[in-house]
């Protein structure tokens, strides 16, 4: 439980566990203590309780406060990527920051940060943001607060499905069907699936990535969508594939790899993480493609 508090930033849980004499030095199967996770994920309050109980800082990365990686210069074609606490992701290119599927289904940590998988208005205030939603189905209570945060940003553009009428108070682009738009020197190809989901192929600052909704369209139609996106020999640097329990999901992965030829594939699920067995099987099948997933919210990658 203390590891859980370290990862998710729940200082009150950490304090109660420590008061009840939990061993703060226990390591998990990856050799990490709760303090390692609290430091890595920027959870200062939780880390403070562990320090006060005698916890000693090790060699884990300290990510307290606003992420220094947001200000780190990126070259053409480079990107930083963070996993959100929901099934969304954040992609930072040289001059843009893309927030995908910012839906909050869990309690916010004491210090919400990218490092723990949450959007913070103060941390992202100076970013040029695209808030992109393949669909939108949050519960009514679950966060009009999402957009309350996003609407506080000075530079933000929403990309929504055409039938979503309520979310995004300004600078909103609504898409449906299949096509391409260019905005702020960013190319966005989109294709609508059955059920109102959108798939995107986005090119910004020399970095191109594919972001999928749930697989609901028949594979033969989805293949045509992918082929249209790949016209002219377009490929992508990374693909984010949202998996369901659809029996054809491995066929869908095959289609994306064959058509868009991503260098790295991030597999994720709406309410879970892909099994290590699935990752290993796909890596064996495609040894030249790097398969990845995030064990914890806030995990960061550089491409």
C-alpha cells in the first residue's frame, strides 16, 4: 500500500501507514521502494512523510515541481511522452503539446503533475496546447473539471468529434468522416470509426504519430482508412493503440505496422495495462519495432 501511495501521491495514506509502523524500506519486484516512486512521480507530500520516518533518498530521478522537460529544447523530430492517469497520453514536440483523452477517473494526487499523470494548469500555462479527443464519454460529474482546467490555458485548441457539443469552450475544431486539416503548421489526418471514434495521424515539428480510438470498424474499412493516411509513402515515428477485448485487436496491430511502419508502438487499454505476455509476443513477431507500455501514470519516454 505504501508503494501505491508513492506512485499516486496520496500523502494521507502514506502518513496513516507509517503511523501504523509499515516497513518503509520494502522493495517491490523491480527493486523500488515507495520513496523511489514518490520521488520519480513528483509526489512531494508523500515523500516528505517517508523522509520524516527515516527514508533515505537513493538514485531515483527527482521530479518534484514543474517538469524541467517541458522547457528542455527539442530538435526537429524529437518528442517527450507522458502517460496520463486515465487512458490518455501527452506528447511534447518542439513547439506543441498534445493532450489526448484527458479524462480523470481517479482521485487527484496532492501535487498534480505530468510526473504523476495529471494535468496541472500552472505547470502547462505557457504551452501551446492541442487537447485531442478520439471520443468523449466521461461521466457528467467526472470533470467538467477537465475542461475547466484546460480552458484556463492561454493557448489551447480543442479537436473533438463533430457530435460532441458540450466540451471545449473556445478554439474548438469538430471533425467527422475522413480528411485532413492543417493548423499551426500541424497536419492532422483523421478517420471516423463506427461508434463515433476518431483515429488521428498527426505530424508536428518533424514528429509523426498515430493515435487510435477503440477498434469498432470492420478491419477491411479500417485498412482503407490507414492506406489513405499513408498515401505518398507517409509513415509514423510512433503509434498509440488503444486496445479493447476485441478478438481482432492483434490483426489491427498488424494493419497499423504494415501500413504506417511505426518505429515504436505504445499499447494501452482503457482500464488496464496490456499483459507482459502480449507485449513479448508482439515484440517477437516484430523485432525491429519497439513495443512499450506504461506501468504507472506519469511514466515518461523520449523519442
